[in-house]
C-alpha cells in the first residue's frame, strides 16, 4: 500500500543519549534499543479507515514520529511498519450506513489519512500494509496455530485463539480477568459468545458470512481477525521480536495483549516487544472525545479552516504523550502564539547561541519524550533572542534544524 511523501529531516551535529520510553508491561522506563544496535524496529497500529483522521489518531502518530526522528538522529536504521485495517466490521457497518461500497470507503479515508499525515510532518513508515494484503500470511499463521494446539475451530466455523495456550498471556497489560472481560466487551471482543473455551479467547479467522468479503487460504475461506493481522504484518516485515510496539492506551487490551500472545505462540520467543508504548486519550473541552458522543475533531476539517498543521502538531506536543489531555480553542490559540514566537526568533539574522538548545532538547526527548520540557527549552531561547537579541549568525539555522529535525515543526516560514 502506498504511504505518503517524507518531509525533509535536517542532519544535526552529534547525537543524544539513548532513548528511554515507559514500558506498559513493566511499568518502568527502559532503553528502547541495545547500546550497540545499528538499527531499531517499531510497529504502530494504524487506522480502520471508516472515518477521517481525528486528533486522537494525530496525537498517537506524532508521538511515534518523535521516536522515529530521535532514532534517526542517533544514526540508527529505522525499520518501521504500520497497518491499515482495511477489512473489518466497523468498515462494513459504516459503508452500509452510508450506502457505499466498503472498499471505496476504505480507499477514500486512507487517502485522506495520508494527506493529514503529510500535512502534520509525520515521517512515513517503511512498510505501510493493509489487512487485505496480509490475508495469505494470516491464513498461514492461523493454520500454524491450529497445528500447535493454540487455536481451535468454533461450531460456526470461526477459528479462535486459546489464551490458555500462551504462558505469557496477560504480561503486557497486567490486567486482572474482570478488567479484561470488561474491555473485551467494550473494544470489539465477544466474551459472551457460546461455544468458546474461554470467554477471553479472541477470533483469529472469520468464516464466510453473507455480504462480507472472503478469501481462500491455507486455513480455508474467510477473512482475518483484528489482532492476528497486526501480528503477521509485524513478524513479516520487522522480525519475530521488535523494539517498540506502539499505539493508543485503548489498545493495551485486548489488541496489544492478543497480538503479542499470538506472536509468542507462533515463534516461541518472549517478549514480542522490548517496550510496549502507549499514548493517552484526547478530550474536547473537558469531555472524552469519542465516536459515540459525536465530538471528534478531524485534522482535515482544521486544515480546511486554514489552521496551520504545525500549530496542531505543536498543540499536541504541549503535554506529555502518556497523559490524557484536552483539546480546546484556547489550546490551539496558545500553540499558534508559540509557533509565531519560534518562527520570529528563528528568522533573525543573529540570535542567542543554540548549541545548548540542541543538547537540552535531545536530553528531554530521551527522557520518555518529555515534550513539555523540550518546548520550554525552545521558549526560553526564543524569548531571549526576541528580547535581548544575539550575536551568533549560525544560531537561527541551528534552532530551525533542531525544531524541525527533532520535533517536526517547520520554522522556516
């Protein structure tokens, strides 16, 4: 699947300390890659394209774009994969509601997502893979899980994963069973379906249903379940174990727990990811932002209203990525003012020296992506430059490159 055009990433002198990120599985920060590593691998769960890109999607993708940029700044070869769940129940339901073909809907919204990512300055993944593209791989993997005794056929013909077969199950989320059951009901699972060995068992393969697409594979006709899609794409393009598995905090369970368990059952290697990294949720004016409340803020709508995408990005970086945070007109206005000050300072012919700014921004990002701290460093440099001037002719360019290369904010305008 086609991704989008990569923005320019300026080369910066030197490099910063190793990147440490909070690992959901252990509850502690940890280095994302080995000290002697030449490369890094990351898998981030992408969209189900039944609607436009909202600010929750944007916040997640910008977070992992910072990881991508920081690794590149360290000289690492970054192998990054992202999926598109372009065949799934929500897509069918929205297409039926709107009276359109599910494939047309998926293609349209995926194209809009690509436009939004490009506008926000997000680096594209090396591998941008649709669920439909992964069908042969999923069929093969499900057949392997059946052969291993880690999966079973339901009376309906659907194939389910047996969570009891994986000794590492539960070690990513660390949730108790009651919490798992609650989230399974809320987040696309079917714990109350009769005939399953365990209510927590997730579907691996959906048998053919009237009105739904179906493919012939090693495991028979049908289509993939949600979690196994990501497992197969990650293994196929990144390897049996990866450095970072990323997504929103709503994916901790069941999605990331299950995809990790599937991978571990297939390969026998544990853990699937060195670090499981999750972003907080975005609210609107004090309320949770959700499809059910109808209060989603779409990136494309903001762009259509003439909002600078760099201001949107800067607003989403103003608070820590792991925090649940609010979007409002005031948050955007503050980001626009900040962006204006940065651009004004970075456009001066002379400025306060910026070498210490580069060092400090790297240090803040290396500490679990402390973007509020990084932004404060640049604020201080901009304010000093604007109020007191400066004598360094190389400082504006270094500041622009630091802000653009590490934070993805364009200050050349």
